[in-house]
C-alpha cells in the first residue's frame, strides 16, 4: 500500500506477515522422509480495496465484518485504500470477569487521512444480551478501540446495536487502527458470577486438516471465541518425536456452532465412522478447561488418524462429539474428509497414471453427454482498458515477449491482471498488451492506465482473435513434451472428434476413415485425428510444429481447461530439462527442501557410480516440480507465476535466455479476453 512505500522495513514486515513460508505436510508422521510436500501460501485472510469519492463497502471474505465508507469521505479525484484483517486471538486485556470479547481483533488500515467523513465498522457478533431486566441493565455490547495492537484499548461511544449486530462510527482515523467487539458488564451482581451470565453466547468450532488425507494424518479441533472461522489455519505446535515441526497450513474441513451459557469444561471426542480408519487411542478423547475458554483465544486439540492395514485409500466420515462435563448436554456433528492425495509419481510412471485415470472415467461412449463446441469467430478483440506510454522503450538486444513502444503510444491491455517476470536485469510487474499487432508485456510503471472511453487513437492496438490465438500459442514451438502423454490427455478430454478434425483442417474426414477398433469409442476417434496430424507434421518438419498447431486448434474450440493442463505439464517438463543440476537450488527456494529430501528425489535415478548422471538430472527435477505443482490443484496460473518468480530469483536465472515460461503466462492471462471475443454467448446458450 502507498503508505508503506517510503518505509522499507515496515513494508518488509507487512509482506512477511502476509506471506509466511510454511509447510503444508499431508502426512505429518512421515514428514521427514516424504520430500516435496511443501509450499508457500498466504496464511492470514485480509482484503484491501481502493475506493474513490463515491465511497462503498469492504467485506472481509467469509465473514460478517464490514467497513462502510460514505460518499464524500475523500475529495473528488482522491482515493482511499481500505484494508481489513482479522487477528484470531483477541487482546487478553479485554477478557476478564467484567469483559469478554465476541469478535476477532480487527485490524483496519487506511492510506489517506485527508478525509471529511467518518467511516463505519459493522460486525455480527457471537453473543446477544439476555432479555431479562438485570442483564439489560448490567451489560452491553461495546467496541474497544486502539491505535496499537497491544493496546491500551478505550471504549467507543458512537455505537448502534441491533440484535447481534453492532455498527461503530470511527472518527479518530489513523493509518492503522485496531478494534474488537466485547460484552462488558458494569458489575457482577449475584447470582451472576461473570459477564457470560448476562448473555446468550455461541461458541464456534472448526475442524482443520491437510488438503489431502494420507494413511496417517492429523486433524485439529479448534474452538473460537467468536463466529469468524477462517478457511485456512496455521498450526505451529505440531510435534514429532518430542521435537517441534515447522508450521503447517491446514484447510477447514467442517464447522459447527452451539450455545454455551457459561464457561465450562468440555470433553472432545472424534470417532471414525469408517472401519478402515481409527483415531489413535490416546487421542480419542480430550478435555478443554473453562479457564481456556475465558481467555477468548483459540483453543486447539490434535487428533491423529491412521488407516488400518494396506487397504485402498478413500475419503471417509467421522463424528465429532462435544460433551459438557458436569452436565448431560452433548453436541455432535459429522465431518467428511477430503480425497486422498493423488499418486504423484515420476515421469516413467506417468503414462500408467494417465491410464488409471482413463479406466476410472471410462464408460460406454454412448453415455457421454453430447458436447457442442462453440464456433470460433475471427473478429477484432473487444478491449475495455488501454495504457498510454509515458516513455519510449527500445532495446538494443531484443527480448522475446517484451513490447517496445514510443512515448504517447496507446497500448491495448488484455485484462488488468499483472504478470511478475524478469526484464533486462531485475523482476518487474507487467501488463499484457497489444501494440502494432504484437502481443507482449509492458512495464506497469511505464504506462498510464485509461478506460476505453478516454483512448484517442486505438488503430495501432487492434488485433483479431485469430492473430491472438496464433501469437499466444507461440511458446509451444519451443516447449518440450511427451507425445504419449499429450495424446492420452487430449483423447480423454475432447468429446467430439469432428469438431477437432475441422479446426485441424481435416473437415473431409468421415467414419469410413476409422477401423473397427476405433469406431466404438469417441476417445479412440479423437486419438486417430491427433495421430493423423502428428504424421502430417512429421512429414513437413520445416513448416509445421505438432504441439503448436494442436494448441491453436484446442483454443479454437474453447478447450481452455485442457490447454491450461497441457501448458502446465509442458512448462514443468521443459523447466526440468533447462535446470539440470540447478534444480537443487530451485527446490530450496520453492519448497525449502533439505539436503536429505533432495537426495531422496535423486536416489531412484542413480547410475552405477551411485550418482545421477548430468544428462539424467532432469528426472529428479521433474519429479520434484510435478509433486510441488500438485499442491495447487487447479490453480495453474499460480503454478506458472510462482515458478517464474522462483526461477527469476536464482543466482543465474535460466529465464534470462529461456523466455517461454513468460510466454505461457501471457497465454493463460489472455484466455478470458479470447473467450469473451471469439465465442458468441448467444450460440453457447
């Protein structure tokens, strides 16, 4: 944010706070001998929104925490960057006999203090004052406010309360502010013993675990003193063999809320509903003391699950029971685990993996729903945003995928997403732009972004959808691929051989061109078309390139998911080949692998001399990159961007000469504008 730009140390700390380097270990018991199960991901949920003179509202994702900015808060032409962040553990000073927090600690940041209107904080809380006269007189929902995270906190008077929602008017604005909602009692009058006795209080529970389950894994039962349950949680107290392990980021598997009238001792039990899994004996039942609940902080208990025998891994359901000790009250709910981790094998086993997937999905071809692929339309791209060049950029040594331009040029921007990549010498942020019928990157700081209505002369920045497809597919002319894997992937994922044949230039093909074995399954027909194209390209090597033409064809029938998958696969393979022995440095940067974990990747590829031959070093590199990328699921953009950033930061970046990864990033960032311009919505409907 702008107010951090002049304070390098503050910016560094803010970045580190948001981007904690953590390990997401899928099998905690086997962590030290399961290399590759590591990733870098954000662990704090927060949002930053830029508002103008007209104001607006900002909501923290997956929460009932909102900031309302009125019209006229800032002067016309000025902007306000509003940041919201929830800190799960509220301040201890606000939890005592007379006060109990019912929301997370809310961090509010503002970039512009030149304001004329107050702003409003609105929070739905986890409590409601009881309706009896004593509770109504003795207690109230209040907001404590401070300019420092540690306090001291003061009570704000400008509050409006409706049932379980409080709206607070904030007038004393600062760049960073902290607020927390609490139940406060003026005094405790018998029979009440603490502030909880004056309210109906709900307790929120979250069950967290790894992204995938393994034969042995840990589930974490978490109690919150508020109703904000984040989708991810950093667990810092995992232990193995008495030693503390690095922090792990767990996913939310399930949640539940229940009424707890006063702090009481709780007994927690997790019971597997599947005979193939069991909870470790000493973990089957655990207690939470009422004193822990009074603090308002998160309370966590860990439960270790394990699979019995060598059965096939599968998701399962388990029961969570919460018993209130000294009472017969029981609350229970069911949680379904995620799927097992995909079988992440090396390049040699990969065709088998694809074959297994094919067997799982396979069904009589008549049962596959008929998919009508949209008709590709060659027309001028529809662009909503442009950039005016603020300076002239001409390079003596031309760099692939980077645009050159003169001051005053109007550049069409294909979306507002930014790409991070190395330029001449250092990493920068870029927009994907079009100028003089060429697609490439333009440095964000070198242009002024303007809307379509303000663009004067856009003739030089026009481009047709056909030219777009042909240009964004250019990286595939130089990317390495495995033909058998590409063939299997395409034949599984395309459901109309005629549509593919037509865009490949084989519209004359008919069922008579297939033999009896090929005619039964649509996948076999698709494979036949791909093989035909491969043969033709091989016969004319100088003018035709198989993978490039295939990607262009798939883009023309709007198979963007398939193109994304092929892009990720070929980029990973090519990166492994380019890296060679430098993959060790990348593994340390990307996943913090230890020397032992790196050696574990290399052992299967050792030669007779007990080491990996230099020409074979791409194999452990590929195994690592493929395993690392699997953690992102369908997030292919994040895979490509994080890989680009990590390669750019190496001592001798291969990306200075090898720019195809940058080209792949351009491709995935152009998919939305391609779909919007090249395919008729009327036809799709």
